[in-house]
C-alpha cells in the first residue's frame, strides 16, 4: 500500500508539472483498479488517450505506463543530448518502436514533406 501511495504521489507531482497528462494519470489508476478486481482486459487494446504534448496513443499494456511514458515524459531520456533532438529536415528511423511514442514525437519535429517522402520510399521498397 505504501508503494502505491508513493507512486501516486510521484505521478500527481508529474501531473502538476505537466509531464503527465490528466488522461494518462486517470487511465493508469483506472487500469490498476480494474486489474485488482480481475477486469483489466476491459482496458487493454480498447482505450486511446492523449499525452501531455497532445499525442494520442493506444493503450496496449502496462509497459506503456511503467516504461514508455516515464522514459519520454518524466525522465526525458530523448532530450539528454541536444545534438540528437530531431529538427526540420531530419530523417528519423525509430528501430524497435514499441508503441511509437518517440516516432510520433519525432514526426512532429521533422519536415512533413521529408516524412511523407520516406514513407513513400519504404512502401515502394516493400511493394517491389
């Protein structure tokens, strides 16, 4: 119980600091409640929600809340090296893009035309 209270306190702090969206906060604890009563399957692969930067993602499993969101929005792991933060004109390959949080975030920062060109090349290669 103490671990849950500490986790909720930390999540509430991140909510106030706008590192965590209200959607993500509420869905995480609703999922915990449903899991406790054995109804977690009502949630998995059925819910979408917005993150703090207005990206909308699909809830696929618990790793979304315990790994992906904290890595990107709380620990800000993809902002640690300024030379590697995507900018307009970059082409970004997200190899092993679990649920695509980084891919969606990077896509908002690169030139849309470059992104569309890259996607068309990939589809051409797959089709060929």
